[in-house]
C-alpha cells in the first residue's frame, strides 16, 4: 500500500512541476512555449514513432505540388523525408533495429554516387542542387521503407495510405476538370500526364485492397472508379499504353481471372458511360482540343528525344548535370513545334542518360530489374507456401511497377513516387510477408525480442 502510494507521488510531483513550468512559460511567452512543445513532440515522434512519420510522408507525396513551402526546394515532403531518415538512423544506431540490406540496395547506392559525381562535374553545379536533393531524398525514402516495414500489416497500411491520398488527389483533379476550370485533370500535380501516371500506378494497389475480405473493402471499391475517372480525364495516351501493357501482362500470365477482368472492364465502361452521359459536351470539347495538338505533341517529344541523344554524345560519361536538360536543350533540340520553355525529355531513361550519364542509367535500370526479379521470386514463394493473399499483393506491386516502367517511356518520372514506393515495398516484402517456414533459425528481429525473425540479409 505504502509502495503504491510512493509510486503515485513519484509520478504526480514531477508532473505537477512540469505543468506549473509550462503554465508560467506560457504566461511569459506563449509563442516560444508553443514552439518548444512542438519541438519536444517532434523529437518524441522521431524517436518513438518512425512508422507514423513514414505514413505521413507517404500521404504527402501526391500533394507535394501544393506543399512547396517553406521554399520550393525545401518542401514539406522533403522535410518529412529528412525526419523519417533521422528516425531510422537513431533506431539503427541505438540497436533497436538491425540494418537490412535489400537486394537492390547496391544499384540504388551506385545511382546516388553517379548523380553526385555528375553534379560535381556539371558546368553549373548550383543549377542541379534541387534535382540532386530529390534523388537523394527518394533514395533515403527507399532505404527507410525497407527498414521500417516489419510485417504484412505495415505493408498493407502503406498501400492503404497511398491509395487514399491519391484518390483524394483524384477527386481534386476531377472537380477542377468537371467544373471547366482545367482542360485536363491535374489536381495537386501541375502536369496532367504526371497526374495520370500516378493514378494509373496506384490503381493495381486499389484493386488489391478492393478484392480483399476486410470490412472496409467498400472504401477501396469506391476508390477504383475515382482513380479510373481521374486517369481518363487527363487524356494521357502514354498512361493508357502503360495501363494496357499491365492488362496484357496480367491476362497473359493468368494473374487475373476472367471474373476479375470482366469486373475491371465493367468498371471502365461504367465510368466512361457516366462521364459521357453527365458531361458529354465538356468531354467532347476537351477531346477535340487534345486531338488538335496530338500530332504536334508527338513531333515535340521526338525532337526532345533526339536532343537528349545528341546531348549524351557530347558528354557521354557524366551527362550535362542533374536538372540541366532544359537549359542545354536550346542548343540541342531542333524542329520542336511546341518550343517548350525549360522542357523535360518526356522519357525517364533518356533524361537520366543525358543529365547524369550511362552509369546512372545502368544503375537505375538495375534497380528496376532487381525489383521485378525480387517480386517474381517472392510471388513464386507465396504460391508455394499457399499464401493466396500474399501472391495477390505481389501481383499488385508487379502491375504497378510495370505501369511505371512503360509510362516512363513517355514521361520523365524517375523522381516520382511509383518507382521508389514499389521498389521499397519490394525490398521490404521478403521480411514483411515471411511465414514461419521462411524464417532462418537463430536470427533476431530488427526491433528486438518479441518480434518475429526476419529472412534475408541484415547487417549489424
């Protein structure tokens, strides 16, 4: 009795003194007190809630176009990425987690080094700092996801967060398009093609969640038509080609059953029918506008691609420097009917080659290929283990990756969420989806005792 009373006093007295201190500080300087409390809460979150910070970052990625503060270079998403990286570093250094080494980690590290060398040797390094920072933060995001996703629940939670966030962005873009404010849906992402790319890459994740047996599956089934409608409202032909490629792959490899194919087709038809019925005149007008410049768009992209090749020929080892294609395009891009100001290549692979050289491109391709091979191995393992849900999840990630790969032939998307999110989840999946039969004996979990053992390589 006396011991319990002593414990209560030991807690109550410091708590009362802390409350008095906060009250006095608030009376003297409310803003300083609020800032101090915010700093303390942030420090606590960094130390104790790294996964929550990661989920917040994932939710912010589709909205980065509207979160360009405190500056256009140092955005909210980049600051969140830095906080996540610091949180992971603290947990690894403190011994709470063991550092995991995904199979694609070497390729990603080489990419970071190649981009850094290209920046150093660039004719104007200052102009490439922002793009280099984006590369480094996406690479840090990749490694952070691999470290923080410990089980299937964490992995699915990330899919839910990105699907909800992208669907909300889709609603934003659709509202602006259907109101007549925008000629093509774009939402928080300025370029409609980039916006459609994100919608398409997220669609397989939403379909995986929609066919699940969880009580909230109605929510994900509602997300699917919104994503489809927003994607179609961008009128992006490259995105449609990427989605068609994923559909052909799914049918050819029997990843999707006849019933699922019919349901998906019915959803597309329903979205198109509803759009034409309710907004037929608006859609017809936008289609005519798109068709009137279609040939010019094709010629423009071909000119940009030729310019990228010519640029590479002049600086074949390290490229012209990160973020400098637009500046250099004045001397290399010929016969562009649109004459864009500060253009991008509209091809991720050629842009990497022209700006950062063949080593960076080889590393990026190795990262993509390694991600695909990792998912393929994991899918075979889940099938052998009789893990139906795990195989569906892997199929969704493969479909998203295939859409990202094909879409990147027509868009500059090497610094967009789909590649890095799918690559990170593929890197974490061997740990997250492992069952008892997959666990090697005597391996401790990264977060200490009481957590399940982890397969695959770990350092520390």
